[in-house]
């Protein structure tokens, strides 16, 4: 278990002695969707519990008769003989049931423009977009790349793909042209939906140039080329135009029919591919299919957020470029007929109270966000949210990284008025939907702990030999039974799928997180046990950033670590060895500063601004074991200004002194 201990912070011991407990109020418990009986039912029904949910949450075009087929493990098949359509479930079903006039989306643009979109409106737009895609030759099974800011069109684009059975692959708008290119190639997509740009921090930013650059740099040996780019006009900025492939979204929509017959697909038909960082340099295309994914996304959205579709106003602040945006902005809420808020921009534009102003304006009742945002607001001071009426809030959620008890307490007290349940939800791109979380009407919440697996989910904390650890013990978090929203593979790489998640332990899923069980059996997440960092709730691969640095002429070798950071959870810190002439140029402070800045910009360009190292340290050597593996643990000690730990397994034990000496 050395890995897990390596990742543990000193704050952990305080964390585990957390004794505060917040049971739900009687009123909340009495009206809650998920009750203790539901958990008992799940235990009794086994996998049939999920069949019950699949029938309750979704409309099936052809009802299924099989629940789980695990004979091709680790690739699961859920509800495999049923057929359905995701967009039909998100839209048509509500319209047919007379709920078409309900607001689906309150859109708030960063500059202050707003749009109210009903389920009727959304169905019309998605139908038009589906017709437009088909007119461009997109067929069931073809992959479509979506590279957009947070707009209504982003939701429309995803659902239009789903409507025709074309798996979408959303690439976060903050990723670079290079990151976009590699995803286009890997997914083999021939159509891209993008925008001229969007608004962030009070100014327009451009997206289309990155698309043009990605297309221009496609490797013709790997990819047949892009046939069409649909461009949403958001900012009206100048764009370079390629007549043979570029089309305005609004023009394509105008000429498209408002009626569209959805394509009903098999439950195991791919719904989307979403790329996420792994432990190697190459991002993994996580594959999700239709029936099981939608069942768990909708069920968890109903149970964990206690959604009452007629009265709640729900707001999840995640971008659609991440899994949270897929499951809890698009599929879960819309399948459940929710009314939700979508906000385009940053929390401090034009002032630091923007989020709370939005909560007040739309009377948001359920808010789902990330610890990094909560900690940022803590830093800005409670007088900011105090200026707004937040009494509409009745439930708060957290996701993306462990939430420290102080942040949890602040969230509940300052944002939740001291009375709302707070649900800390653990899950991953790979799990597709929430796996571990308190049930807001049942569980007595403990600040900082995600607590227990949801009904129907089997997780465990195990040691190196796959034995469950006793209460009070720590180990690896695993999922011991298949679950409906589980990933069905890594796009085009079955071996990597098996190797990454299923080789560590036999037949159980290795999540890559360390965890502890406290004396009550509650689960505490401790962060990654592999070379994946978590910066502001975004996953970044140390190896990917190292490869990017080494690709720069100045760099001979690089090692990247995630150093603890009060606001962002972790921050990227890079140690680099420079090549001859660059090393010479970096001898003085000015020369070193210039190279450090060049390298930071280089990483931002290659991967995206979120991957930009906070600090770059120029060092003469890197600490390596005799087998040549970089000992990141020691570098993390340096980056976090700690006494350097045990260095006896280094090939050359004087290296650490050399590094520390150089950094002064
Ligand atoms: C971390 C985001 C502690 C974890 C939905 C996981 C968390 C990775 C929590 C997945 C939480 C997510 N407590 N850690 N509540 N939620 N994580 O794929 O390390 O972007 O493996 O999915 O985030 O990140 P991903």
C-alpha cells in the first residue's frame, strides 16, 4: 500500500477523525425520492433492481428481456435485446405526455443575454439538427466531434447525434488544436460541430481557428479527412472560411425539417466516446453505450439529487466537455424532465457574485459543483454570497475530487443556509454515473466522506491481494460487480481496456483511487494511486505533460508531479533538465525565466491552458530508481517544500541533494 500512503496528505488523519454528523431534517426525509426501503429492495433484487430502474426511468421501443450478460467479461451487456433512443427519452417522451411547455433550459450567457428553452423548443431544434446532420451524410454509427462552449446548441448537438445513433465525442473547448487533432484521428470522425467562439472572463475567445489548425494537421495515413464543419455563430467574430467543408449551423438549421423520426438502436449501441487522461501519454477514448448508461444516469440524478421535476430548478456547473456535463447536464436531467440552468461563463464575470446572482434570479433549488469552486468562493469571502437570496436552495452536491471537511462545512453553512443536505458524489468518466454518495433523505452526512455505495452498486476497499480491508483500514477502491453505466471499453483498444482496469485484480474493476473505510464502514476517498493528477477537478496525466515538455527543443528530460494546492486541489509542477545551449542560457535568472515561460506556453498550446504548469523547476538531474523509474514521490516532497522522504532506492542517492542545492 505504499502508493496510497504516498498520496495521503497530513490532513488525512484529521479527516478520519471527523465526528460531525448531519442527518437529514425530518421534512426532507419525509419527501425524499430515495428511501431506506429502496436500498433494501436493491439488496433483495440483485441485478434485477437495475432492470426495474431501466423500465421505470426509460421508454423502450422494444422492451428488453435480458438484464445482464457478463459472459464476455470485462465487456458487459445490459438489457441487450431492448431498443431505444436517447433523444426520444430526453424529449419526445415529455412532449407526448403533455410536458412540452415546461422549461428545459434557462440559458444565461456570460455577457448577460438569456434564452428560455422549453421541451417543445428543444425537440424542434434537435429534430432540425438531426435532419441537418443526416443531410450532410452522417449515418448511424458515424462519430461526430463536438467542440463548443456552454451553449444551448451544445445540448442540441449532442442530442441530435444521439437521435440518429451517431456517437458523439465532445472535446472540451479549453483543449488545444493538437489535443483536438489526436481525438479526431482516434475517433475517426468526419464531421465537427463547433462555434466561431464564446465568452469567457468578459471577452470573446475563438474556437474555429483551433478546428482549422487541427484539420490542417491531420495525418492522411491515419484519417480520411473532415467532410463538414458546422459552425455555430456565437460571438460574430471574423472566421476563416473553407467553402468546401464549412457551413453555418443556423443556415443548416433553417432549411431543415422540424420533424424527425428517431433511430431506435440496440441498448448496447455506442452513445458516446469521451476522452480522458490515463497514466500514459495517450488519452483514452472511454466508450459508453445507450441503455445501461441512461438508466444509471437518470436513476442517480433522481435518487441523489432528489429531483422533483415539477418544482425544482437544477443547476450543474460542469462543462459539457466533461463526463459530469454528459450525465448531469444532458442525459440525467433531461430524461427526468428537469428544468435547469446553463451558464456560459466564469464565476467572477462581471463580478464575484455572478453564480449567486444566478441562483437568486432563477430560484435554483439544487446545485451541483466542484470543491475547487467552493474553495475559491471561500477565499473570496462569505460577504459575496451573503448579498444574494439563496433560500431557494434545498440540496447541494459536490464532485470531482475529495472535498475537505472545512469546504464541506462552509458550503452547507454559507450556501445552504445551514440546513441543506450536501451530497459528496464519487464517480469517474469510466463509471458513467455516480457510484458512491450519501442518499440525501437517508444518510447522516459526514463532512468529507462520500460514505456508501448507491443502491445496486457494489464497491469495496481492498489490499494488494484483493482482500477487503477491515473497518479503519486503507487500500484500493474497486467495484466488485458490473454496473449498468460502466464503460464498455476504450475506443479501438480492447487490450488497453483490460490492462488498465481489469489486470490488477481478477474480475473486479480497479478505479485507480485510494480509499479508507472508517469505523462505521464509511468510505473516504484519498486521491489517485497512479500517475493521474487532479487539478481543479480535471484529470491530467503526468506522462502526457512530460511528453509535451520533452517535445520542446529546450528539454532533455522532464518529470511532472501534482503538488498539493489550497484552491485547485493539485497544481502541475514540472522538473526539467535543459539541453546544452538552453542550459547555458538559463544560467542567469532572466534567461531561466524566459525559458520557463516558453515552456509553460508550449504546454498550454499542445494540451490546453488547464495543463499549463504552475511552476517549472530547472534541475541538473532527476531522481531515478535503478530500473530507471522516476521517483515522483521525492519530487512532490520538493514541490510541497517538505523534507525529502526515503531516497534509499535511488540509483544515485546524491541526486536529491543536487536538486535541492540547485533550487536553494
Ligand atoms: C476523482 C469526474 C474524491 C477521483 C466525475 C476519480 C473524486 C476522478 C470524487 C475521476 C469525489 C471524482 N471524491 N475524488 N467525490 N469525484 N473524484 O473521470 O480521483 O473526470 O478517479 O470524473 O476524480 O475524474 P473524472
